[in-house]
């Protein structure tokens, strides 16, 4: 059996000697770096601004929702108060309270004919007298 | 063995092909999903995230003419459960039972159902809902729901009407103007995350609900209350089965009050029998009796068949076509004027004049006054009454109808007849609604109903004077309706009552309808009582008329107005054996 022989290493050409070249521009930067940095900053600001705007809008929508809910609550409260007023003002309740306070509905109603103004219609008792004369008769 | 030699280039090609195939598959799938089937996937995604909520509109309120609420809606809290999230139905039922006032077993059954939603308490008080929330029971929650309230309870219940559990109008003006009162629902569309939280930047749309319109009615609460109280007293005092009182403004047709007995509380409509909820003033018909004689009189005067001062020979009975028609009390033959025939409500005198008028003209004027026609009030269930065609009249129809039997009218129709007289012979359609207020608060007056001339102003004037005599003359039948300081024009009625569903009569309808002040009519009031004892309208209905009219005149500050000089000499002999306020003998209208 033949033994495999490694192939000989290829011969590399000699490495050139490095020397310092005086007066060379060693720290020359890549062209447009400033532009790239500036652009990146601007984009970052814009993106951040957009995000901030979006957050503000979202917060405003929540606030709007909260205010709207408050409006609905106040409107409902207003209706409840109107309901309570209408209940309290119902003629049945008023009549009940009036009766409890001893008030009565007058049986008769008379029209007085005064000297300065004449109420049309059948003359009521006392007929033809002035208002002053009528009132002066009262205790 | 020879070594297998792999060529790097082939391996790379195979790998590249596999990558290309894979990429092509992914790309193809992307094209399919993003392009060809994008709509379907967008829809699926939206269904998962986007939720649509209907926002119910606020139902409009109903006000009286002074803008006080007769009907108003408020948010209440409906308590519900999702049984799938109730871990221990028994414990939850035991906790909720005492709070809700419900049986624990019934609650436990509800909470054990295979359902995602069950009602526990519908439209409950917010304080109760807070108590339930405080229990912190899983699967139990609340939601706001609007509920209708009627702060004045039974006041004007038949006019205002009522709603069902879902706030749909089921009677009265709530039903008639349901669409206007309901408004338009709104909508909220929003995207929610899997936890149900809204996504602020997501798709959203908000369409606010449009509130329903408010109604402002012509009703006056105070006059309505007075009418209802007077009706209750009259029904109780005279043992009537029920009744109706209507108060109207003749010039505009505005209905200031409309009271019916029996009545109901619209806050709990289900607790009252169905027949108490109908507006009898508009839906029920009856034979108007003597109150209809004004129509016969108007026809006769307008057709120049007779004049008010013409003298007639009037016995107490008359035979026509095999039937005998009586006056309501026996009396010797009298020579009285036509005006006195009406003032004393003589059947015989009226029939004699009707015979000269003829059936065609009588029918014509009945129709002109609105018999057999809708009043134009546009109220649900309004009946047109009954007026047979002249071709269908029997030989006895003319005398029968001339005295107000054999025709059928609703209380509103007959009150509108008197409103026409009060309005100088011009009929105006009655109306309940004065104006509406839209969601922006803009007031829109309702268009008044149509008006039409029925009789000449002069005829109306003559009739008014005749009717004043009915309340002022010594033997007028309406003296119990007279009001101190005012001239009242009116007519009594005591008519036989039709037996429902079969021919014949049983019982009586008593009525008084009139207007005041006669010289410048501003109000019309009609009182109709169902089967009172005694039967006479002069005794039962006239006092209630006086009470309501007197209050309404005072409440509205209406003075006596110009005085009419009423012609009419005292009667030579009493027509009846009883006085105006005493018990009067019953007398059949017609006998065979």
C-alpha cells in the first residue's frame, strides 16, 4: 500500500517590507461621514417626533373618551334632576300639599267692574261699584 | 476501492436549486397571501381585532305645553351574567338572591345554563347595580340601558301612551310618533387586542347617535288633572262604569285635556288590563243621543227649513212607520219655538223638523260635521264612527238619527261638532302636538290640522244663542252647567247604549257638551259618562262640565266676554214633572 504524501506547501512570494512614508495622510476620513451623521440625527429626530406625536394623539383620544364619558354622565344627571322636578311639580302632589296646608279651591269667582276698566259680561255683585268702594267695605 | 470525488460546483448548484425552490415557494405563498387572497386574510384579521358597537340613541321626551316632562328616559343598569365564567353558580346565587330580591334556586338555574348571556335584572336602579358590583362575583357584570319614566304617573296616560321593555312605542303618542322619538342609533368601530383593550392607533370610526325629537303637547297639566279628578268624582258619585272628559280650544283644535276612566299607570302598563289602556275618547263609539240634535238643528236652519223663532205644535209622542217616539217626559201638547224644542231637548219637536229636512240633507250635514270620518287627529286606533248611507236607511232611520240614535260617534267627534259651532261654523282638526324639538334644540311648530267651513257663521251664531238658552232659561235642561258670571252654551244628552255584539240597547250614556264664553268661545268641554244612575246628563254630566269649565276659564284667565241677548220666552207649562236638579222620570226614546 502506498503512503499518501502531503503536497508540498506552495511557496509564497516574499512579503514586502513595510516602511513609514513621511508626510502621508494617515488619518484621512471616509468622504461624507459628516453628512451621514447629520442625516442620521435628523432621521432620528423625525422618528422620535413622530412617535411623540403618536403618543400625544393616543393620549388625547383617551382624554376625549374620558370627557365624552363625563358628558354622558352629566347629561344623565340632568335628566334625573328634570325627572325629580317633574315629579315634585305633578298636579296630584301639588293638590295634596295644598290640601295638607289647608288651602281650598274657591267655589265662586266674581268679576269686579271698576271705574277705569270695564269687564264685559253680566255684572257681578256688587254691581256698578268702584273697586275702591268694594275694597273699603272689607274688614 | 476508488475514492468518490465530490465536485464543489455540483454541490453548490444543488444547494442553490434547493434554496431557489424554497424561496420560490415562500414567494409564491407571499404573493398568494398578500395579493390574490389578501382580501380574505384582511377580513379574517379584522374580524379578530375589529369590534362594532351599536350606540342606542336617547329617546326624545314628551312635554306638556308648559315644557314640564310627561315622559322622560334615563339610563338604568341591567345586571347580567355570563354563566360560562361563573365558577360556583350556587354561591353566586346565594350572594345575589338577597340583593336582587330573587329566589336563589331560580338564580342558580340561570347561572348554570349553557349560555354566554343571561339577564338577572333588567334596567335596575344604579344603586342596586353598584351593590352587585361590590360583590365582585366573576361572570357577573352590568350594562347601561335606557328606561322610560312618566313622572306624573297616570296623568294623561291615554294621550301620552307607553313603551315596551325595549323602548318601542306601544300606545298613544309614544306609538304614533315612535320613529320621531326614537332617533338614529350610532356606531363605534374599534380595534381591540386579544385582551379586549382598545388599540389607540388602530382602525376606528365613531358615528354618534342622533337623539330622538322631543314632543311638546297642547295638554295643560292643571286642566288635565282637574278633568281627571272631576271624572273620578262623577263616576264614583253616580256609579258609572267609566267616562271621558275632553277640553279643547275651538279655534286651533288644541286638546288641553283628555281624561278617560278606567285608566292605567304607564310606568307599569303590564299591571293594568289591556282594555284600560285604550283611549276611549278616540277609539270607542256610542250613539250621541240629544247632543246630536244640534246637527239636526244646524241642518234645518242652514237649509232654511225652519227659523229659531218658528212655532211648532209639539205633543209628547209621535208615531212614524209603526214606531212611537216619545219625549223624555209626558206633557200636554205645547206650542213652542224651535229654539225651545232644542233647549228642552224635545224628541218629538226635533223629529218633526227632521221630517221637513229629509234624509238626504240630514245625512249631508252629519257628514259635514264629521260623522263617519276621521277627525284628523291622527291618533292610533281612532275610530271613524258609523254613519249609514241614506240608501241603507230604514223608514224609522230619519227620526231615529235626528235625535242621535242609529249613528255612532267617538267622544272626540261629538266634542268637535261643538267646537265647530263655537268656531263660527268652521271645523278645525283636533291636535295633541304643538311642536317638536330636534336633536339640536331647534323648535319646530307643528302644522295645524286642516280647517273647513261646515255651516254659515250666522247659523252658528243662532245655534249658540239657542244653546245658551239651554243653560240659562228656567226650563233649559242644562242649568246645572251654568257658571256664575259667564254665558255657557251647551246641550245635555241621555242616549241609549248599544249592547256590544248584538242588536238592542241596555243602559245609557249621559253627556253634556258645551262651550264658553258664549259671546267669544274660547273653550269647549265634553263630559260623557257610561251608564250612570240617574241616567240624565243634566244631573250627572252637567255638574262635572261646570267644574272643569270653571277651572279652565279661571286658570287661563279668560273673562266673561261679550254678552249674547238670548231670545226665548218662558214656557207656558212645565215640560217635565221633575226639576233640573231632582230625579227625573226615565222615558224610553222609542217604543214599538
